């Protein structure tokens, strides 16, 4: 009986980690992440995320966040922040989302350590309501990291 119970608990933990996000990326809350970003002067990736059942979230999870090379780059060079849209948002999360007109839907922001959305070389803000292909995501990571220096 104890062996079955231990297996069940391990299975639930693994299911939980895979259902909402890869354990390869250490996600921070908005409050923790912004503090860490300021202290370490690292750019942030802020993902307003629904998870399972959302085509955009599932595509990002599978194609980007579950990719070991991309996950390592995110963990090493950025502060990854996940806002769980399945839960009640904090005042800070709501304020940030509203600033970029997210309408309680998925949104991906690349931000500097001062909390400003980064821009590409043409001046376009790096805010995405849709999925981002892995190749483009890596290009954005490199662009943001270069701008941060």
C-alpha cells in the first residue's frame, strides 16, 4: 500500500509540472521576478499564461520552453516570469497586463530590468499575444540580451 501511495504522489507531481509548465525553467512570480531582475540587471520574459487547453500556451510550452537549449538560455540570461491566468491576478499583474491591453488573455513581454518593454531594431515593441516560433524566440532572446548590454 505504501509503495502505491508513493508512486501516486510522484506521478501527481510530474503531471502537475508538465500540465502547467516545464520544470526546466525556473519561473518567478511578477513580484519576485521584477525584484530579481533589478538586482541582477537582467532582462525579463513575462508570460501571461493559461496552460493546457490554450493552443498558444501549448505551442510555446512544447516548442520553446521544453527545448533544453532555449530553457538553459532563458534561465541563465533572463528572469522568467509567469503570470497564471487561471488564477486571480494580483494588482501588479492586472496593472501590467492592462498597460499592454491584454484583455485577460495570453501575452508575452520582453522587458528590461527597469520594467520597460524592449523594442526590436525597427522600434516595434516586443509584445506578443500569439505564439512565437522557436527560431524567432531565440532571435528575440539574442536581440534583447544585446540591447541590455
